């Protein structure tokens, strides 16, 4: 996993874990790798991964079984999408709009690009 | 775990290195000790290991005064110094000679660490390169399972792939009983491993915070205009814009840039300590 510059590491790890759930690699009630395994794999401090897990637990994306580990919640995907949408609207969209405005672009112009992108990447 | 109170020390008269230095470190964390050249990082680590003695104050590790180097203290502390000597023997004989001093030494983990670092085990230690020797020593240090693990510039001399291996083995070694102290100039090698930042300057510890607190209180970002960034603590300009450290006013948590943090703390110690108190 490649860490970007802007976001706190524990949030970047949260995104990484959420991606595994959205891609269906981990399904509801699957146990996710242990804090230690993730820390070694991502080469980060286990306390940072712990913080990620607490954060995801707070949003009901994963749940904790004492002594066993963390598991994917029933409605994890839904909750991730909701959380991501909120964060996208709050953080990334303003920057995106700003660029559109500077380039004098309208939303209609984007549609064919978006359709093309969906076709070439997710079909 | 490690408790230093009112420590004073100098190598030469009238040239104090530490004056009234206080520092408390707990188990379960990785402390990154940062400081300029000559600020006393290595000397402070040597105090913790009982290799230098306080001229005033006390340095205690697990309740033992380090200077007395009692057996129970030595059994539970390992230090990887920046400059070290390894005898002219093969790895097996090294383990035979030194492992018995450490009751919790694990030969299994030692072999695993050596394998992770891809160290050939049939060579004499003196026939190895500096980097390879260092990896042997780091592997041995981790395998001793001591409660206190002190490393002075551990990534110095390691090649690019072994820095990643180093991060993996350290991440695996963290436990609630263990206190790991690492001094470094190469903060980029270790910034995701360190969860507590300790900065030494001007004879004292001038900064000691965990990364959560830093995330909450400070913000690290790149802006196109320094004036827009609010109250800037430190700025560094490049082609991409101005990298700045500011007070975190909008609850957004940014990735900590330890080099920027270090520069900010050295330049604005009073403002920084105000923000954290």
C-alpha cells in the first residue's frame, strides 16, 4: 500500500480496509486480519492500526469479538458508502469544483468522460 | 518503564550536555528520539543503558538505577549502538556466547528475523558488510525479548529493501510489555512506526507528544499562498507550493511530516508548547 501525503495514516489505513470490503474481498462476518498482521504488512505501528479499527468500529463498519478479533459488520458496505460520500462531498468535491470553475467547465461536459471511464474500468 | 529525573551531565566542565532533563517513557510504545547533531541523543540512550552515569539526578529503567547495571536490569535491556563491535565468530557461536545472558531469548524468532533480512548464517561475522552485521545485531536485539529495546540510528547503513524489512520486524515486535526507543535522523524511514515523538535540544527535552495529539493539534499541508494558511508555525517552499505547519483549527487530521514537525519545534518552541498545553 502506498501512503499519500495529505491524510493521517490511520485514516488512509481505514480507506484501505474499506476498499477490501467494497471489493467483496471480505464479506459480512468475515474476520479481518489481526492488528499485528496488518501492522507488519503495512509497515506501521500496531497502535496506529488499533486506532483505525476503533475508528471503523465507531461507524459500525467492523465489530469486535473480545479475544478473537475484528469482524466485518452486516451492513458494512452500505455504511462505508455513506461515510465515503459524506467525506467526498466535504473534502474532495470543493477542490474538484474549483478546478472546473477555473477551467470554465459545466457539469454536462463531464458526462461522456464519466461514462467512458466507467466503461473502460469497471465493465 | 524508563524514568529520568533532573538529569545533568557534561563531558567537559562548563559545557553541559543535559541540565535538569526529565523524561518518562512507558511500555507499549515506540519512541522516536530526534535532535540535531550533538544535541545528546546517543548520550541520552547511553544513560538509559547504564553506559554513561548521571552527574546529577537519576535515570531509572524498570525501577533499577541504570548506573548500577544490576543483572536484572541488564537481562531486560538491549541496546543497538550506532558503532558496534562483533567478534570474529559465526552466528551460531555468537548466539551460544551471548544468548544465555537473556532468559527470554528466542532462537526461533532470531532465525526468522535473519531470514527476513536474508542474512547467510554460515559466514563469520567479521566477513560481513556493515549493513549485514547491523541486521544480525538488530535480529539478535529483537530476539532477546527484553522489556527495553534501545536503538541508535538503526536504519543507518541499511540498503533500500532492508528498510522495509526493518519496519516489518519492528511492527511485529511491538507489545504491551515492551518499550522501544529509536534515535534517528532518517525520520522518513520510520515515520509510520514511531507513535511518540521526543525532541531533545538545548540540554532538555523540548517536545514529547504522541502522534494522536500531534494529529489533533497541528496541521501539515501544502498551500499555494502562505498568507491563506492562517497562523503558520513553519513553512518550507518548493515548486509544488509551500509546505506549512499550522495550528489545526478545522478538525481535519493530516499526515504528520516529522521533518516539518522537527523544524517547527526547533524554531518555535514556545508557540508549540503553548498549543500543546
